[in-house]
C-alpha cells in the first residue's frame, strides 16, 4: 500500500511538471527574447512610387522612393491626414516631415498623398495605425496555471488522506 501511494504521488508530481499551459508551446516558432515594440508606420506603393510614413515622436517622417529602384524621388508631395490638408516640410530629396500634434490622440489616420514627379501625378492612399491594439498590461492569467493549481490541490488532498490513513493504522496498532 505504501509503495502504491508513493508511486502515485511521484506520478502526480512528475506529470504536473511535464504539462505546459496555453501559450507555452515550444514547437516550430521561436519566442522573442525581448518585448515587441510597436512603431506606427504605413507603406503605400504604386507603379511610380513607394511611400513609407513612420511616426517618430510628434512628427510623421515620410520617405518617398521610386518603386522600381528605391532611389529617393525628387518630387513634390501634397498630403491629407483624415481629410485635412497638411503641409509636408521637405527635408531633402525623398524625405519629408509633418507635425502630428493635432492627430496624436486618434487611433488611426487616413493618409492620402499626391505625388507629382515632372509630368506624372500619382495618388497614394493608406491607413496609419497610431495606437497598438495589443493589451500593454498582459500580466498573468490564472488560466495559464490551471493544470499546476489542480495538480497542487490534488497533491495536498492525497497527502492529507495518506497522513490520516497512517494515523489510523498507528492508532490501531497501539490499541492492540
């Protein structure tokens, strides 16, 4: 009886260690060592140009390249954010900057850019997500540890029953 009980306890403890909770699969995908950082950006392409807009602080930095060879375009840029025309300040060839002060409280911006390159005009449109949809406070969820909790409770119940059985057995031997 004692060997059976010891074997059962050992089996219970070792099986709870071997089980992994949800989100703890170590299969094909590799887990990242550092937390992911959300950087708001949008990439819009056409046959003529590729526009990449990245939020840097309180500014929207816009990179404008030729689609065919990724060379900076010496083009003019007219920009609308959520239907509001904004002035894109040209910093250098293919690089523009727009202040985002009035738009930072919004979750998403609709970007419409008119690119004029010599005799060609191109219209680019896309959506720029400013706030991540991920929950920043992931924290711990009890569901992730349900198997471990149930195993621990079962272990303590089994240990309690075992101790009580041993106490009864000893009390019977003493009274004989």
